C-alpha cells in the first residue's frame, strides 16, 4: 500500500509539473501574431501523416532515417507497456494485461525487440556524434548545452531500455521458479539472453532487483517527460501540430504585408474606400522581436530538432557564410524563452531592451539566398526563411539598413525602373551594335 501511495504521488507530481510547463509553452507561442492555417484540412492531414507519422523526409538520409524510425517506433509502441506499468503501480498488480494470453506474449516480445533496436540506434547516434564527429553536429552554434542535451537524451534512452530488458530477465527467472505472484506471462526473446546471469540467485534478492529496475524505469520515464519542454526533443510532441500547420503554398512564394498592400491599392485607385481601420498605423513592418513573428513561426522554434539538416543543405553555410538556419531557429527559441521568463517574473506587459537582433546578426540575415533549401530539408517542415525575410523587412523598411550592393540596386530601381544602370530609353541599344 505504501508503494502504491508513493507511486500515486510521484505520478500526480510529474503530471502537474508537465502540465504547468506545457501551459507556459502554449502561452509563449500565443505571443506571436495571428495567422490563419485552418484551410485545406485534408491536405494538412495528409502532410502530417506522411511527414510526422510516416517519417517521409527522414529517410532521405537512409542511415539516420532508419535508425530514427527504430527510436520513433520504439518510443510510440513501448508506451503501451508504460500503461501497464502505471496500472500495476496504482493498483499493486503485476502484469495486469497477462490475461490477453498469446497477444500479450506477442506484445512483450515486440517491445523487447524494439527496445533492443532503440538501444542499438542510440549507441550508433553517439558514435556518429563523438567518434565519427559528423560536421553538422559540431558547427559553431552547437555549443556545450546543445551537445549535452542530445547526449543526455541518448544516454537516458539507453539506460531506460537496458533497465526494461534486465527487469524482464529477472521477471522471467522468477516466473520459472513459480515465486509469489510472478505468474507465467510474456515472451522474452531478448531478455532471455540475460537470464543466465540471474539464475541461482536467491528469490528474495531477485525480487529486490526486479523492483529496483521497475522503479528506475518508471521514474526515468516521468523525469524524461518533464525534461522534454526544456529539450530539443520537444519535437516528439510538437512534430504533429507543426507539420499539420505547414505552409502549403509554393515554396518560392513570398507573403505580402497587408498594410503595404492596402496602401498600394489606395495609391493605384484613389476612389477606393479604405477599410475602417485604415487610419491605424501598422504595429511594425517586418519583425524585430518574437512578438512580431506569427504563432506558427514561434511553434517552429520550439519544434526544431537541432539535427542540422537545414544548415548542411544551406548554400550560404556551405560556402563559409555566417548564416546557419539551425542557429536562426535556436536563437528564436532562446529569445522566446527569455521573454517567457520575463513575463513570469514581471507580468505580461513587461518589455526589456532586447530583441531578436541581439541574437541574430545582420550579416546572418543578408547571407541568405532565399533558396528554401533549409525548409525543404527539415524533417518537421520548419521554415527558417520566413523568419529571415520578416527580419530583413524590418531592417529595410524601418531601419533603412541594407548592404551596399542592395542600396545601389534600390537606387537604380527607383531611378530607372530596373536594377540595371541603364535608362529605359537606352535599354535596347545593345541590339544596334
């Protein structure tokens, strides 16, 4: 009974903390500007199914893609086993689903195979990071914390899967001895290889080991659950809504600013009747801070996996430019987290003297070629380009800051109606040569 009470308190505390953190994330995302992504629901469900559930963009790099599918499938399916653990912990039962018979055997066997695959995949991921040292995992934005974050998750998953397999091994030994409530149930294709180590142990000691592994496994899962909102692995939850609300327009299509479009229409047609709020000036041209971005752009920041596929496909990054699309998303998330903490401490109306431009330099913004390679490569359809474009708009339209090359081009467009230095009357003189 004491064990059940302790488990209940731990479960309630974990759920309460997780709920509080999720509410903060939702609040932070809602700080962004409104954006309507309610159209084309059938297409959105299709995108979410293919990209988030089907992992279609992950397998473009087969090795990492297949390994990630192992981890992903293991995470999703093994949660069924977690449900059994929760019920056992609350009611003091043991293998409550054992009544399913052959189906239960199949489930436990599948869980063990998946657990082994997850364990192997995590080891390979660590080798890729620290032995092979893939370049995209060691770019300048991958400082100590991002690397530590990834390592913590991989090591945690290895420990949890190891505890699960060892727990089943001890359980199977106790089943074979017909000890206490350890009834014959389950198929153990992987953990059975570990049983020789525990054979010959005193049954009382085996029960202690099994209980310790059981508590380690479930407490580890609850800790992992509450670590997610602070980690890049938050994409485990956000990948689905983020892909559902993907931009379904053509990748090369830029958005128009409603305030600018309205003014242009009024200039072209003076007889047009302006809307009722026409006199109200726009809050800001472009984006200076996270408040000027849309809620979808802020969700993108929280959904970033920090995998580096965007940066490794970025032509600007490959040619030595300062730009890294991954850093753009990481900086946006860091700034949003800072804003959220300020709100927690000082209230929703508090504004500090910082902005996104304190995190993202002008050199990074102007290095972008607008090719959309980053968006195309992202496994969860994050759009770094939209943030870059909005910040450029702010620099040009409010700060009048442009590179010298673009300043010359703007002057030529204003004077000649084209980016070339020739007047319109002289534009076809080349044909007379």
